[in-house]
C-alpha cells in the first residue's frame, strides 16, 4: 500500500486535487448549457466516479509493502471494521446529496457563485471539525486566518452575484422589442429564436457574442433548465443545503480512517484511505443512482420526463460526462491522500476550487463578459481572497503520527 508521508507530497496531492475538483463542475455546466438533461449527465458521471475509486483501490491500495498495522485494500475487505466503514459511507451519502443539489444550483446562480458559496460553507464548518478531530495537528494561528479569508470570499461572492444579476437585467431591458413568448421562445425585432431552431438546425441564426443580451436569450432557449422568471433564492437555498452536506463529508471520512471515537475492536487496524474511499464512493454511487433514476420519471423544475431507454440512447456529451466523473473521483481521492498525511483541515484548501471553476467559466462560458466595473472589482477581490486562503491553509499543514 502506498502511503503519502511527506509534507511536499501532501501539498502536491492537494494542488492536483484542486485542479480536478475545479474542472469537473465546468464540464457538467457545459452539458446543461447545451441542453442535455442533467439526469442523463449525472448518471454517466456517477459511473466513472465510482470507477475512479476502484482504480485507486487496486493500484495505490495494493502496491508496495503491507503489514498487520497497514494491510492492503483486499485484506481490509474481510476485516471486522464496519464502524469505520459506516462513517465512510455516511460521508459518501452527504457528498452525493451535495453534488446533486449543486448541479441544479449552477443553472440558477451560475457556476462561479455556486462554487464560492458551497466551498466557503464547507471550509468554515468542515475545517473547524477536522481541526479538532485531528487533535490540532494543524497550526491554528495560520489555519483560522485562512478560514477567515474564505468568509470574506463568500461575502464578495454574494456581491459578485448580485452585481452580475443587475448587469444582466440591464442588458435585457436595453434589448428593444425582446419578449418571452408563451412557448418560451424569444424574439428580437422580426427574428424569432426558438429552441427547436437551435437544437435541430432548422434555421441558422447568427451566433451572439458572449456577455450580450442576445447571448443570454440564446442560452436560455438552448439550455435544459429554464431559469428566466424564476427566483434566484431557489439556487441560493440549494447552495446552502449543498454547503452543509459538503462540510460533513470530510469529517466523516476523517473518522473512518482515524477512528477518533474508538469504535473499532482492539487489534483491528484503521481503514486505509483507499479502503475508506472505496466504501465512500459506493454509497455515493447508490444514492446518485436512486435519485437520478427517480428524476428520470419525476423530474424537477419542469424538465421533460425521460426513461432508462432514453438515457441509454443519449450519447450526446456522454464522453464529457464520463470525464467529469473521473476528474471528481481522482480529485476526491487525492484530497483524502493529502489529508491523511498533513491533516484534513489543511486539505480543505482544495475547496478553493472556485479559482479553477471561475477561470473555466470566464474562458469558455462567457461569464462576466461585458459586465460593469463594479462586478469586476468584486470578482477580483473574491479571487484574491481564495488565492490567499489556499496559501494560508496549505501553510498550516502538519504531520500525522502513524
């Protein structure tokens, strides 16, 4: 079994995890913007998310030397370690519920704001819990100022959202003759842009530039979740719920691997990161399958009904969804590997994933294009706080005694 022991190795795991965990939400957002049903996308995603955990377990969990105190993955499957397994599975359940909420929240409040709010809640609650569970191996005088940076970031993130929403409203108001028809198509003067035109190519309207009112209208017609006329409070409520779920999965995993509450029998070794991550991912997979198959037949937010047959036949964007699952799976695994070595509180630095998500949002999705100077000031301030927070939290890394 391979074990990350050095501080440098732990920080490398965290940085790579930050890149992966900040990228997969952007891919799922891209597919929703293209009109693919989120239920179909998430079912694909969750398959490769589990597959990543299996690959990690049979590679890192099996390679190298083993002993009675640190058994390999397959050996641990037959040991009496169910109390720790249950903690790992609880972590997987709350992570799955959080991910399920965010895939709808992205549509209502945007990729960047969703990640800012959920990540900040996760760090404030989760990092505090992990600090005490890890017997304070992280330096508090460094760790908690980093947490404060996340608090400032969430305030700035809320300001970014409010300012950008105001900018978009002004753009739409300036688009003369623009209106929403009863069939959810939009017209601009004499030219009507309908959903069928965009999806099936019955006409070839000129592609609008990102950041313009026409771009917002085209996006609304094309995307799977319609958000015009809906309150953003729905999205913010889902962000709050997801943030609470995310704040609990890492402490639960911490308990699974380190048994701080002494639930294991004497002589039973603690779960390795790889075994715990396997059980964690299995429970995450089961919850995701149950919820998304239910949503196929009973969809939320007026999405069209689907079926297992329709899902199996929907290959549009499937490769991207599979990639997103792999990125999230390996990202979570690397976060836990780094956390086991340097403390899970420090590993929460990967929750600065809005740094990466915002980069993809601006680069590929046109977020904040042609926004006001006020919005840009808030955006730069928010990203600056995340950069500081990442550096500070990683600087608080400790060293876990075996």
